[in-house]
């Protein structure tokens, strides 16, 4: 009895927004066997309200060939929803991938024929988002305050809304203050795989972070580019 209660407490809740009932049922059946609680929402107009009310541990937004509802949902919820957003698509479109990341999605995946790929991405995103959930520590760097128990960021006591990917990257840089990190180090720490030259997710996240932190994109003073290396956090003190 005790074992059953513990397992239930550890289950993660996922909402899958998908207008394809066959694929949605397939994903639900597979993820339930992996001890996830998964709900399906087929109507985009109801998805935003459900996500914000139910506050799942992760959401999956499927973009079909004829629809872009997933992008619209991502844009509407990103500032309020603090957990990972994974976007699936049946298209292989680099410009769409960039758009998804710019809107605050944490990961982008072409619809996998093997659902074990989807499972691996889900586990990676959940590990990232919960890495510091049990900590009560804070990092104070001048006007910048990072509370990684509550996953909050403030500048001059003003709340800064960050996506999961943005928060995790900022925290990684803050824990290595004054030390340049390569894109490969960042990718391995946050994604679990090596960086490659066509992957722009690190650079896009840095760009969004600079904008939200009020760091001049042309002459950044907080998140600095280190030539031939990567990025380094050097906030004002």
C-alpha cells in the first residue's frame, strides 16, 4: 500500500494538445505504461484555459500540416506557464523550429515514428525543470536575484518572466559566474547531447535572455560572448 502511494506521488502529469485522435491515443497508451498521467485536449480554444488552470508538469503541442494552433497556444501561455513546452510537428521546417524556440518552446521534435524518442525528450525536459525544485538557495549577483527554489528571477526587485529553457541557462551561467562556457558544455548540461553547428537553440536562448535582462544585444554587459569559446555571465555588482 505504501509503495503504491509513493509511485502515485512521483507521477508526472502531461497534457497533450493534438487534433489527431489516433496519434493522441497512441501516445497516451505508451506514456501511461511509462507511469505518466496524460490527458488529451483536442480543441485548441480550450487548451490555453486548461493548461493554466491544471498547471501540468509538461505540455506537448502538436502542429499538424494544416494548422499552427500549437504556436498560438505557446505564445499565449509562455509568460504564465513555467514548466516545459515540447512542440511536435509533422513538418521538417527549420524556420518553423526557430519560430517555436523564439516563442519560448523548450524543445522541438519532428513527429517520431518511434515513441521512445519522444519519451527520452520528455524525461530530459522534466529533469531540467526539476533539477533545483527542492533547493531553497538563492543567487544574488548585484541587481540580479535568482531564487532556484521557486524558480524566480528578479532584477532590481522586479520579476522577470523566463521560460524553462531561459531559466535553466541563466542558472547554469550564474553557477559558473566569470567562467566562459562553450556551446557544447551548455548543450550537454541542459539537453544531454553534444552541440552541433546547425543547432541554434543555445544562441536563440541567449538572445532572448539578453532581451529580458535588458542587456544590450549589440554590446552586452551581462551575458558576454567570448570569441571562439561561448558565453559568460558577468553581471553588474
